[in-house]
């Protein structure tokens, strides 16, 4: 379980995403394959495996509760999602 501080930060970072980007990222988190995350910084096979075990996610910020997704990785993932088409 993420610390209350990380949960607050994660929620704020996700809120900064557009609704469309949040929806797309949530879809990837719930149904994406390891190949879909190859360009996401800090998300390799091990973190993807942990993420997959946490499915389904109701919200993007729930990812902060997954082992290996600390502040730096979570922030990098959201920053990358901002650039998704």
C-alpha cells in the first residue's frame, strides 16, 4: 500500500492528465501487454508483471499501490502518458 503522501501526489499527477489520456492509460494498465509499455520509462518486465497482478485498476492512481511503483516511476509513467497520442 502506498504511503498517504504518495497517494496524494499520484492523484494530483493523474488529475493533470486530460480525461482522454486518463482513459487511454487506464485501458493500457488493465489490458495492455508488456510490449505496450516498452517506451514507458521505468516499466520493464518485472514491474509489468507486478502491475498485471494488480489488475483490474479502477483508477490510474491505484497503480501507486503496486510493488515497484514509487514516486519516480509513477511520475515518469504519467509524464510519458501526457505525450501519448
